[in-house]
């Protein structure tokens, strides 16, 4: 479903290497700059290495157009906001464009502005322990982190989330098989706040 406009760049092909010196385009209400290469010198494989700078992409539309990146833990319906990032990405594909998932390496410095988590299952599960907090829609102004992907795992370092519902720290891992291990840290004062006290003995 991916759609882009205003595509400009310099692309060259030599000795089975396709080089993208600079490729700029508009997509999902933002801008993307790409540079990198696709190397086909080794028989039967494509080595892909790309750096990207993305600015102000609509995260809901991005997940929609990318088919939720092949996972179903967090989907377009769970997200709103604008995402900017600096991304490094490496992978190996077959000549029939079958991805070797074990070869994927990515590192992304990511910022989400005016974000919303909507009906996100881990948050809804947390609400069972905080009966006075409505975690169906969690809004936050800015969220920054450095996400790393390797060995078929997504690594999320500790980050501070200051939202309309509560403030918390979160970190964890998320495998390509959708096995999720998230760690959340809350302030005790939030658990024992007046709204919670009124509804709990």
C-alpha cells in the first residue's frame, strides 16, 4: 500500500551494485531521505544497506501502508502521532526477494510527537492494577528512544513516558514471533493517588 510523491535522487548501477547516493520523497504527510546500496555480487543473494532520515511521518498512516510491519501486537489502529527518526538498516534477501530474518540489523533514533496509544493491550492489562486510571487512550507530547533490531528481536531501552493517564518508565524486548517481554515502572504515588484510593479499599 506504500505511496510516495515528489521523488528525486541519484541512482547508479555498476558491477552488480545499485547505489542510491540520495533519494528524497514525500510520504504519509512527511519527508524521507535515503542513501545506501543493494549489492548482488554474491550469487543468489542481495545485500541491502540503507540509512534513512524520516521527518514528521503520520505514524498511523505509516503502519497502515506498511501492513503493520508484519506483526499484530501494535497496529495502526493503536497509534496516532508524528514520527521522526534516523535509521540504519542492513539485511540479506534472496534473488526472489525472500528476506533472511536472521540477517536483519537496524538501529533507529526515534522521536514521536503528540502521540497516542489507543486500546493497546499491554496498557489495558496494566489498568487492571490501576482501577482509577483510564488507559484506553494514553496521550503523550514527546517520546524519544533508540530502538535496535537484531537476532529477530526488537530491543527497547528504558524510556520515560509522561502521559495524560500516568507517568511511567518502560523497556523490553519483542521477538519476531510476537513474544513480548515489557517491563513497566510506576511511581507509587500514582497507584495511591486520590482517584485510585476512592475506588479501592
